[in-house]
C-alpha cells in the first residue's frame, strides 16, 4: 500500500513539474521575441571553463548590414526560404557522415543554431537534437526570420569567450558592430564553423581562405530580394515634436 501511494505521489509531482516546464519554456520563447536572453548555457560553460565571457547585446540597427549578409552567406544561404530546416543539406550531411563516420559534417541552419544556443546545450545526443527541432519550429513560428537573425548575431560564439557581433567587432577591429566593413564582416563569419579552432587573432589559414569565399558569396547574394527583405535596416520612427 505504501509503495502504491509513493508511486501515486511521484507521478502526481512528475506531472506538475512537466506542466511547469512546458509553460515556462513557452513563456521564455514568447519573452525572447522582444527581450534578449540574459545568459545561455554555452556562455556559462565558456565562463566557467576559463575561456571568459565577452558580450554586448545590441539592437538590429546597431549591427552592420554587412554582418547580417555575411552570416547568411557563410552559414545558411537558404535562410529566407526554409522553415527552420534545410532538408537538402541535411540529406547531404547524412550521406557524407555515413561514408565518413569519423568526420562529422553538420547541416544546422541559423534557426537551429539559435534554438541550440539560446535554449539548450552543446552535444550531439538524440534528446538534445529532438529538443532542438522543437525549439527551432517554435521560434520560426513565433519570432520570425528577422528576430532569429538578430538573436543569432548577438549570442553566437565568434571566438574563445567572444559572443555576438558587437563583442567580436570590438575585440578584433576596435570598432562597433555597425561600422564593420564587408571584409571585416566576412572574416568574422569565416570563423563560425568552429570559432575556437579557426581564429581571427592570430589569423588562421582557414579563415584567410574562407573569408574570400564568404566575400564572393556576399556579392552573389546581395541582389537576392528575399535576403534583402530580411537584412535591410528597420525604419526609425520619428516622434512628433
């Protein structure tokens, strides 16, 4: 009888905890549509592992147009067209990983990277991947492309302990994110596949080569109407005197 009562109470509290977690994550998703996440698991790990934590969240119009274009050119050229998942690239990555299991190739979109970095942690477990799919779907549904890109440019790691475009611009070029040139934005974007390994200071050979590729892709994509609709600056509302 006592055992039965124990499991009954256990199941009751489990349901309450799950219900709380469900509404809490939904609240966070809605909140972060307008408010920047105060801290992420990746940032905490960076700080406590000794890599430090440099970040400075800035608004959309304080991030260079070049930086917006560069990360799309480097990381997710289908960003305007997909609903969070680039199935074509996922299939290619799966085929590659099957042939070469020791060289894992990812196919994460900008939306998936935001979902992982804001709400989750860094690993390749099936549980994390499943949660990533859920959060990706939700932010695509609730936030929209422009907000996803803005959060990406503020929270993504761009060097050891360096998070976001503003911190990267200040660290590497002693200027604000809104002043980044095409070449500078391309250099930052070039390190994104592995910012701890592909360094900007000192300049790694990988970043040197990939920067040129990113610049070429930026030039190719700049005339794309769908991309322009996402990355163009927001109009500042003038207050009447």
